[in-house]
C-alpha cells in the first residue's frame, strides 16, 4: 500500500508495472512520465490492483486504510474503526470521489502551466522558444523542454 507520492516507491520496485495506480494529483504526470507502463488513474481517491493499493493525498490514505480494514474484516468493523478514530470522511466508500482532480488544470494567459506536464509553475524556471516564453514546475522539466522544445511548443 502506498499513500501520496509513495506510489513512486512502489513503482521503482516494478511492483506496479502493468497495473492501475494513483498518487497525489500534483504528481499524476510525473508518475506517468517516469513509469509509462503504469496506468495512472486521475481522480481516484485510491486504487486497488490485486494485492497492491495506492492512494492520492494524505487523507486518501486514511480512506484506503479503512478500505483495507473493510476488505479483511467487513464494513461493520471498518465503520467502527472510523468512528473510533473520530474520522468522518466517507471517501473509503467511494474510490472515485476525487473526481475534481480527474481533468487537467486549465491554463490561461495569466495562469500559465508547465509546458511539459501541465502542472503549476515556478516562474523562475522559463525558456524562450520561437519568441514565446514557456514556464516549468521543476528544473528537470525545463531540461526536458530545452532538449527538444518542438515536441512541447504550442503549435
């Protein structure tokens, strides 16, 4: 079981190869880019794939943990566990409840996104290609762009 960007740890072992998985919504693209053999599910609060499971952000991990309790001990015990923890979230009952993160972030002229992955940017990381300025979220994405800008540049 992984929570948040812990999916990268599972991925690095090869355990997620060929399987569905999720991670924090801010890392969807990086996980997909680094591990193209993993089917990254956007908008999933958690994903179960055989004996492996991955969760989105921190509270998604609580939901996945309750889902694991439910899988092994039943819904009544999972509900009692949630109550004991004073946890009132219901995400463990619906792994698709992160739907707001399923689609891409919208880019506007005043809110540019990383030219490589489409995530939030660091304005100090930019490159100019054919007279247009492109921004990036991390220096590695700037390097990827600079090595082959034609594949990322707006047509």
